[in-house]
């Protein structure tokens, strides 16, 4: 591999001196550049100038030149924060052929182009010769010999499809290493495209070229697997099963990245992935979903370095909306892939869906409706608008009519997509649900549930057109932020479920200004629990959150718990926390503490502690219905044990305790604060503790 770097004026000497003429185009062509090594792949990059109209052509002898190839920006290969824009990989010669000379062309067709040309600073060309090595048919034969020499292992579940191992295709010295590899159980499957030429025939050479370029930036090829148009699967990043790749930034850990070799953008630049490639992708993804119990119909917030929810099967663009990868024509196939994977592994989805693009959904003809970029939404689309707090300005509404097959109990869930709108989302989306027993209203926070299916509760529903869920742009919490109208789904329940309860414990307590106060998020009557998350809200004027720690319940069955990063926001008065588990043991059941949150009081008052958002999941990511119960903390202006608030602990405070000797909190006139050693009774231990701080705080 060779890297050539030039200042723009080296390649185009007249660029900085020529004056733009109104209505005329200018074209600058470099002299022939001789490479010191033969190459079949060229990867361009440039600094400054945005996305200039650059073209390239190459030659074996500097005399015979083909047509120019326009260079396209490839955001997927750019490093965050880098000043270098990277273009698509250019296949510059035929299969097994190499070139030695390069010419660059810059076209400026307008005054704006001239400004961009003036800003162009440097151009870098990475030249790779990946022709040295076996062809794909030769690799298939090599892999067959390797497999025959190994003892075949039989495993239960959906079989892993044939894969060309790194041992077969990656023979460079840097291919084999063991140090600094990281592993994490896969919970999410991410589809990419490599943005390489679709007309190529030597796919093994393209895999080697991608490895060479990625290695120059990231030490190894980023994808865990690659698939060529003929359905041949190649092992990607070194390390084997569940190794953490380098393909999706913060979503690398806990995901498996599959790179489809080619360009699958919208036409004319891209094509639809060929059937053999799709068949191989389904088999590979079905194997991993079956191995790791990944429910491809669900989404979760279990990736350790991502704070929002993500679908278990997604395109690269769904991670953070900063790329077009895997191209529109591949991304449109994700719903189809979901169904195909489920069918291969026997995964059934009992939900009934009402998509916002189907006849089950109607929306107002008034107001402003927007669709997010990059086909974002549960099935490649969603509607959104901006909220208002003024009823007179409310113009947008949407209604989902639920196709209920029979009378029964159902759970209703709304999908809140994570899409780029350049604004935040509402905390007060209020849904009106018409059900068999009347009409109910439930408010959920969209911003706290991005990327997740979020419960609207359980209801008795009947067949007919009267079962309606309605959402408007009117909120009581915020204005001019996003509110989402995406898919809804209902799940038939065999019988009314006894919802698991997550509550603040203790529900009430009284503390002084100098005390630390801690509360537990406690779960009761939980079925098998594998993961949880919650948002606890508090008044920041009264309390300052200091810590969140994982409780003992989640790991009590022997599974290994892993905490998600705690999000403590003392400005907004919010604590977000969650954890998930891994292992072969069943999840914890019953009652126990999920987490402990501690606060420092700031001033006197009664602070409401509200569990606004809670999500529990069991095996395969199945949601566990749960209701939330909050609590409160009363902060007195008195010091500890200063019951009469005269700023000193003295005989009068001891008398307060002694006068309630033998009483319990259920007795009239006895408050919990007198049970200073909280054992349910005012006794000698309480007297001793108060006596031990006699004279405080003056002494």
C-alpha cells in the first residue's frame, strides 16, 4: 500500500490564480502522477472545499487513459472529528490487473464551485494492490480443505452457514494477532454496505482491499462478516465469535456488523442486493439470532455505550442517523429480513400491528407534518410534528384504529423512533385510548423512550372500528419539540395479567437538611427478569442526586449483571439507570431491590420522587408489563434529632422520644422521625442515639 499526499496547488497550479468568469466553467487537470507500486484500488481523500467535483483516471503506462470516474464522498469511512473527507473506493483496473499512473481533474462550474475550489487544501490518494492472493473460487476450495482437516462440532440450534475464514483469505503478516481483543455478547445485528463497485467480479480482492484500508486506520477490518453478491460469506474482524468490531462507533460493543459488498443506495448509483447475497445474509443473521436469543421484532437499550434504544435488527444509519449506510435499497429490505430470520428460527410474533402508513392510521389534514431522513422509523417511515402547549394552536392529530380479532385483554405499545430532527422530543405525549370499558388517557415521555416500544397499558378490547388510539400535538410539558406518530401494536393476553410493580422504597421518609437520603427502586412479583431500566424524577430545587448503584436482585439467580452508564441530570431533576444480564441461568424472580439512588437535601420541603419510565424485560427481550409507584421525601429545616427545631439537641428532644416509649408508627401522634433507629418501635435504642448527639451542633 502507498499513500500519496499533495497540496491542491501542486496538482492544479492555476487553481489559486485563475479568476472566475461569470457563466463559464473551469477545468483543471493534473499532470500524470507516477506511483511507486502497482495498484488496482484507489481511495481518495481531501481537506477543505466541502464536496468538490473531483474525478480520477488511471493508466498502466501513462499513455492509455480510460474515462474519468467522478469521486463520491463516503461518510462511512470518515473518522469522527477528522478534517479529511474520504471518497468511495475506486476500482481502477480490471480483475487481476494493476495500474501505475494517476490523473486528477477538478471542475468548477459556478462561482460557488470556485469558492470551494479556493478552499481545497490537500488531496491524499491511498493506493492498494489486492490482486495478490487467491480468487474467491480458490478460497472456497482452500476453506473446504481447512474444514475437512478440522474435527466438526455439532451444535444445536440454527446452523452457522459456511464462512471463508481469515485463515484462508487474510495472509498478510498483520492478519494474525491476539492482543487487545474485546468480547461482548451480541444483542443487536447491524447491516452495512461497503460502498464499493457493483460491477466487480474479484470479490476476494475487494475484501483484501477493504482490510488494507481499514487496517491503516483502525488496525483491522471493521465488519464482523462480509457477504459478496454471490452469497459467499467472509470472516471479518479477527477474534471469532462475539468479538467487538469497528463498524458502528458507540454501538460496536454488543453488536455484530455485516458488510454487504457493493453499493445499495438509491438508483442510479446503487442496486438492490442480489438474491444470493440476501439468502446468505438471512442465514448468517438467523444463526446469530438463534444463538443469542435475539428477538428481531424487538428493540432495547442494552448496548453498554449507547444511551438510547435501538432495534435488534437495523441498518447502520439507525444507530445515530449520521450516515446513509446501508443504502436505501438495502435498508428497505430490513422488514423483509426480520420476517425471514424469524421464519428460519421458529420465532413467532404475537403482536398485531397498526402502521402509520397503513389504512389503520388517519391524520389531520391541517398543521405541519414531517418525515425524518434516511427512511427512519419502525418500517422505514414515521411522522412527526412540533408540540404546542396552547390548545388554540393545536392542529395535528393522528388516530390508529386497532383491528381486534376477538374480545379479550390486550397490551398496547407505541414505537418511539430515534431519528434526526435537530430538536429534542416531548416528555408529555398524551394518548387517548378508547376501549371496551370506556376511554383512558396515558402520558408517556418520548425523549426518555427513544428507539423503544413503550407500553400504553392493558385494556379490554373488542372487534370493531371503535377501538381507537388518538395522539395530538398538544402537551402540558413542553412546546416546539418533536412528537412522534409511528407504529402501534397490541399483544393479546391470555388473561388479565398481574402487573409487576416497581416502586420507590421507602415510599415516605423524613430527613434533616444535613442528612443523606437514599431510596431503592424495588420490584415486586417479578417474573424471570433479564434487564431493566427506569427514570426517576425529583425536584432539583430540593434534592441533588449524588449516586446510583445496582441492587442485588438482578444478579441474584446467578446471571452476570452489567450496568448501563448512569445519567444523573441535576438541572432537569432526572436520574436514568438500567442494567442487563448474561449467562445460562434463568433470570431472577420475585421481590428485590433493582437499584439505590442517593440524594443530598438542598432546602426544606416535600420532594416528590416519580418513577416516570420503567421497562423490564425477560428472556429474548420480551417486555414485562409493569406499573410504577413513586414516593416522597420530607426535608425538615431542623438538624437530626432536633425535634423541636431550636437548633440544639437537648433534654426537650430526649423527652420527645421518652414520651413515645413503646409506641409504633401506627399509633396516633407517632411519626416515623421518632423511630431514629428504624426498627418499627420507639425504644431504648432511639433514646441512646439521641443522647449520643446531646448538644449537637453547638458542641
